[in-house]
C-alpha cells in the first residue's frame, strides 16, 4: 500500500441528540445503550488522529491523480460499537455521471473497514461518524 498524504477526510460525530433519539426508538434498553456513547464532539486533533488511521489504508490505485476525481467528495456513514469497531459502512451520496465514483467510494469504504477498530480518544465513543473523502487531495 502506498502512503497517502494531504487527504482531506473530515470526521463529524453524530452522537448527540439525533443518534440517541434513534437508538431510543429502536431499543427498549435505550437508557443503558445511550450511556455507552459520548455527547462530547471530537476536537480537531482527535479528528486528525482518526483521519490518519484511515488514510494509511486508503489506496486509490490508478485513479490517484485522475481528472475524473477532481472535485469528487465521497460521504460515508460508519456505525461503531463503543470500542471503536466499525460494524457497518454505508455510502451517503452518489455521482451518477462519473464512472469512477463507485470505485473511489468502494476504496474509501474498504479503508474504513480495514482501519477497524478505530482508536477513539479515551472516554469518548460514538454510535456513528460521517466521513468525507476528497480523492483529488491525495498525494501518493
């Protein structure tokens, strides 16, 4: 795998009200379940640490530097267990006119799964994270 530098991957935690409300609707033991997750957002430094964990595993192959990835953004939602294990990764967007988008999106999804479990900051855990990948920022 090649080393990736300069990739903009923004991590936004969705652990506050909406995720907790969704957990309550699904489970009768929601009080115990929501107590396992943090309501404190990640700091910029913590986001960078998670970004670095995933960047190491993201390989675009021949698509790195391709003009077809210019301006492309791949948004994924990663569901996590309290220990940082990624349990599911779903694609949140699409670019139907770009034939390379499915390949880039799949490579980003694989990078997140390979990075599991994510090393979360001590005392913080989240039910899900939204991850934004910008492949035109990759320098291999």
